């Protein structure tokens, strides 16, 4: 036997020969991309060894019924699609797992001759290798054209609608609705020039971006020259347009000032000016001190603004708004709403446990973006390897060879939509007896008439024409409540013309310029789009809330329309250092589910009521709190469990139950129903179908769903009345019921109101008491009546055996093409990553 000293010397000698690749086996880099890379007609789909298109969707679905029962076995990467996650490792070019090889090449207008090798694994993921960075970018263009051809052709022109903020026509709706937008030559030139100039203004990094766009386009066009020579060549405009779709869908916030103003006027009309203003402040929940935050550190940004007398506000008279939206072919004219951008995607989440709370002493990372259940997908997976590139993850057509979400050799990153307020609405004073002339800095100015082209679907076609002021597109007209005169309403967006500048962040990540959390924060600050960005390495964790956040004049309330004559214009943008951010938080956790990023950082005005004291992110936090020093399976279990829970039962029920205790049950059936709701709460509040019989396992779900309308009637409508309650539903739904994302709901109001009425400790009390018109006894009685009514209704349909009460479990179907019908789960879809480095 060797002496101990000799054994140590031998071990140290052996350690000296361990390569970085060998030591990396301790890292965990897993992911699943539900829609996969395979789309109808991709040429590699029939290659021997390629798994079916729905493979990853079935993996994604397989983990859901496990709820909290996640162990190390779930983290074993699956090579054949029978597990839960697949490896996202950075593979060498000679890896034996590849099943196809394709050598591609062509000419870049900036880099000359370029070439790349594209090798695919069993999941169809392209791994792109090149001896030059330009070659890798060219190869990425080729791979995107191969895998996302449907998205490229459907979105290239439709995306221009996002570049010009076509009123009432979100670009993503044109894409998913299979419309064909033909923009006019004038708007194409204007939009293209604006984007190019904004990129050139970024100096050397901007030049690199334009060079990479041109090389990426060369890869796309080379593929089409080979496979579809008649396809018109893709240009910079197409890439800019694709970036505009991403911006509108995921990277904007605000713009709902008109709907807010109309609702405010209704509240004042019903409750009087003072109570109406107070009710608006309550229901808006602009800066609720009880709202869950990603960092408790304060980042004030025009936090406290007046509702009663804000500077420059133009009050709009309820019922007078008429939008000037473009009506799509075959569609009915839009209702009198100012929600011109449509519903933004709001379901991304992230859980990062820092080293201080990790069982390994190193960060643990689980999360990703919720981009919707689309097949073909809006994202695709790839690996890039070149002199500067060494990344793996998901990208999409807007990205010129850059990675959107993914990981490098020793760090991972992800995004969630932040929804910060970057869009404002201006009330333009009309002049000259015309609806197309307005006052700007004391002079009567003519609006620009924009002939934006045509939109078609099948044989139907409409002209896309709108008006624009110095602020932006005119979205409609309404009467000034004070003067009775009509005003035009136009919208200004701070990121306008800079959508593609967002790529500078992804450029830094892809080129390997990020070596620390500080580097990451600096890179994330470069995007004008409003995202929360997250980072974890073997030693650090961080997040940063990005966006071109406008600085409004003192006293202006950005939730409401402001006078557009020139006195209340923006005064620049918030400095990067004042954006919500944190590196290695003292709490040990970075958790976000599109919630408020930091204390005193107001919610965007399109998030009306959505950042109250109860939020779905509380489910993630509650699940994480079950563990002391967390392991990676613990973090994944927290995400998986919260993805099937009902926020109303997990967060509101204890308060609701306490209010019920202040009254008496009206019947034995109601008593049994409440006991069943308590059982559901104690069991974790999940809507999961663990036995896979197609029904929710817990009877409490059908009880709460059936009673919810009456529960919320009691909670708010006694005070507000029928008409205002209907108006409130237009601002925030009673509950975003699964398969919705549970982002919004009146439970966010009821938690604070009921606790106040019960005499419990409350921060940021409401100005008005709502449930039961402010009466505890009436509130309790009506809540009992709601549950009693539900009990009787269910009994009549399903019998008296409560244990057999059930309802169909929500399911999710991919669209526009069906891929796989899954059981309900509320977690990221663009990519779901499970990462840990240096473990």
C-alpha cells in the first residue's frame, strides 16, 4: 500500500491532467423545448435516428403529474425522449450522438467566403461549427431558414406592422392569424432607415450587429437559393420586422391610459369625485407595498402620483371613446377599447437559489420564457461553436446568429417580460374644425396621413391607413370631460425605431463578453425593450430590469392621458443604475413570475390591478420555502408544483376562511364544501390530474370555480355596482382560469380588503371597504351564500357524495397546428432550463 503522502502526490499529479471538458461533467445543463425544432417539411425529419416531432412535448407533459415528487432520477438526461429533460451540453464536433451532417457555405457581403458544418442530434437540434464567427452566423441563418421557414415567410412582412405601431393590429396577431400584410414602399423605407440609424448610433457594436445581420441574411438567402429560388430575398427590413414582433409581444408595457381614464370617469360618476379617485387608486394597485418583489431593495421611479389632480391630465368622458383601429379582413370592428396592442404574453418564470441557500453552496437555476404553446414554435434550439461563440439554447428568426435564452460554458441566462411603462397616451387638442389638425407648441399642425399598405386574408383585403402626430399613431378620439370638446389620442413608445438595438445584449452573451454578474448587468442595460434578465454562474446570480424608461415631468401620472400640446413631454430616460437590479441578494433567492421587480417600482399601466398583495409568484416562493438548503431537484419541484396550483386556494383561502368564520354556515352542504376547500388547501391546492383520468383530482376545484362569480360579486360588486363591476372586468378579469396563466384576478383585491375588515395587519390599506359594502357580517353571509349556492348546484348535477365531485382537467393544445394535447401546466414553454455549474 502506498504511503499517504504518495497517494496525495499521485492524486495531485493526476488532477493536473484533468481537462476543462472532463471537469465539466459536474455541471447540470438540461432543457426541454416543448415544440421542438421539427416543423412540417423540414428535410432532416426523416433521417434515421431522428425522434418524432412531439417527443419533447410528451417529455414536458410527463413531469406535470409528479407535482412535488422530483428526485435526481428526473434530472437524468434522456437520449431517446422517454425521460423528462434532455442534455443541453456543449458538444464537440466529433460527438458520436449526431445523426446528420451538412456542410454549408457561401459569401457574406462583409466577411467574404464563409462556411459551417451543421450536425443534428436525435432531437433535430442543429449544432453549428465554424472556424470563423462569421461562418457560424452564416450557418445560423441557414439553420433558421431550414427550421423556421414557415415563421420567416409568414412574419417577414407582417412584422412591419410592429415597426410602425399599426393601430389595433398587433403584428403577432397577423402572424398567428395567417394574415398577409403588404406594407407600402414608403413605410418600409421609413422604418428601415430609422432602424439602421439607431443601430449605427451604437458605434462599433452597432457596426458588428449590422455586419452580422448581413451575414445571417446571406445564410438565409443561400438556403432559399438552393431550395426555393423564387422566394424573394430576405433583407435587413425583414430582420427589423421580426424584431418588432418580439418587441410588441414580449418587450413592451403601458399604453392603456385611455381605458384607465374612461374607467376612472365611471368611478367618479358612481361614487363621487373623492371616493371615485380613491377606488381607482385601490383597484389600479400602482405601488402596492404588499406586492411580491424580486428584490426588496427600493428602486423608486415616479412612484407616488396623484389621481385627483395630476399635472397635465386630460380627463376623458366615459362612453365617448371611438377607436380608429384598422379592421382586419373577415373580422368585426373592434369594440370601443384603447387596448391597441392586444394581450401581451405574461407567463415566464425563473427560480434562482444563490449559493447561500443552496445545499451545494453554488447557484441553482430553473426557468425560461413562456412564449405560448405554438407549433411551429416561435423559438428554435441550437448550439454555436466558433472562435468567439460557445453557447447553446434557443434563438429565433429575429436574432442574427445570437442566442436568446441559453448558457455558455459556465453560466446560464433567461428572461421574463417586465411590462415596465414605456408607452404613454397624449390627448391632442384639435384645431381648425378638423379631426386631423392639432395644436403643438402653440401652432396648428396637420397630422401625417400614413398609407401603410394592405392587409389580406384569402380573397378579402383592407387598406391600412392611419394618422400620426408628433407623438405617434392616433388610436382614437374621445371627449374632454372638462370642456366637452373632442380630442385625438395618440401613443408614444420610447423604444420606437430602436427595436433591433435590443440585439446588443444578445450579442454580448453570444460573443462571450460576459464574464461576471457585473458584465451581465451592463449588457442587459443596453436593450430599450422592457425585460427582466437573469443570470447564474458557478459563483454568482443576478437580475436586471431593462427598458427605455421615460422620465415624465414632475406630477404627471403616466397611468392616464396627458395634454399633448408640448408642455408635458418626456425629460429623458431613467439611468441604468436606477433600474431594479441585484447581484447575489442577501435573501439567497431571485424569483420572478412577471411580478413587480423591486419595491417602489410601479407596475406598468396595462397591468391594472395585477401587482396587488396576492400574486402567482407567491406560489413559487411558498414552494421554495419548504426547503432549507435547496437542491436542484427541490428547485425544479417548486416550479413543477406551482405550475399546477390554484393561486386562489394557496394564497387567498386562509383569509377567506377567516371571514367565513365571522358568520354561520347556512346549510350542511355549505359546511361540507368549506371542509373540502380546506382539504384542498392542506393538500397543496393543485389542479393536477395525477391519476390521468381526465379530471382534477381535488373536489375543491369545482367548488371554488362554481362559487367564484358570487364570491367576487360579494367581494367587490356590492360597493361598485353592476355597471362598474362590468367595467372592472374589462380592466382585470375575475380570474385567469386555467388553462390561462392565473396572472390576473380579483383575489388580488379581496385578500387586502378582507384582512382590513378582519382587523389584521395590512400595509397600504384601501381607501374604501368593498366586501359586503364594508359590512363584515354582510360580507361573511354573502360569501357563505356563494359557497352554498355552488354546493347545491354541484349536488344537483353530480350527486351528494362530495368525494366524487370533480370537473374536467384543463388541457393545452398547440396552435396553429395541433402537435400534442397536454394536461394543464403553467410553466415556461419557449424553453425550460435546469442548470447548475461547478457542482
